């Protein structure tokens, strides 16, 4: 339940950005990356309350990972459907904004070792279709959810 609600909340954030005139695929979208880890911890707390002697390590970590997986899946599916419905014009605007931001930071890239290669790779890896946006959404939310599910499960196991 926590995973589905959190995924819907992430989609709600994207819709909020869109309806307020912000770029729904831009940097502000990453603020919703913190929702799945919070939901994983909440689900682990709820699991701990359910068992009187503690759920155990495997069950506690498993619930956090499952919550993260479900919330990332729902959020990615929502972003994919939104991108399909919004059309390619919005993605083109996002790519133009992202390229402007990258070009503004090009000097910082070039100061580092292999900076030119990093800059070109970042520019090349920008999501330019609904599938890429959904994959980016899924990967970021799942990774952060997994990373915080493990310590949450360890501390909330008993």
C-alpha cells in the first residue's frame, strides 16, 4: 500500500510541476526521489508494529525493498504515460533547457580530468523519449529506495 501511494505521490509531483508552469522533467523533479526511501522506512515501521517480537532482518529489509520497487514502478509508469500524453514538444523543451544548463557548466567539466568525455557523455545520455524518462525515474527512485531500505531494515528488525 505504501508503495502505490508513494508512486502516485511522485506522479502528483510531476503533474504539479507541469500545471505550475515548471519543467516536469527538469531538476525539480528530483525532489520526489526522496519519497520512496521515506515510504520504505514507514512500511518497515508499520511491519515492526505488526510483529510483537520483531519481524526479523530478512522480512524487514524485504518489505523496504518491495515498497521501493513498487513505488519506483508506479512512478515510472506514471511518468511514461504523462510523457506520452504530453507529447514530444514538452520533451524537446526539456532537452533545450537541459542543454542550456549543461553548456553553462561546461567550464566546470573541462577543469576536471576527462572532463570533455564526461560532458559529452552527460549530453549524450539525456533522456529524449518517454521510455528514457521512465527508465531514469525508475532507476533513481529504486536505487535510493534500496540504499535506505537496508539500514532501515537493520535498525527496525527488532
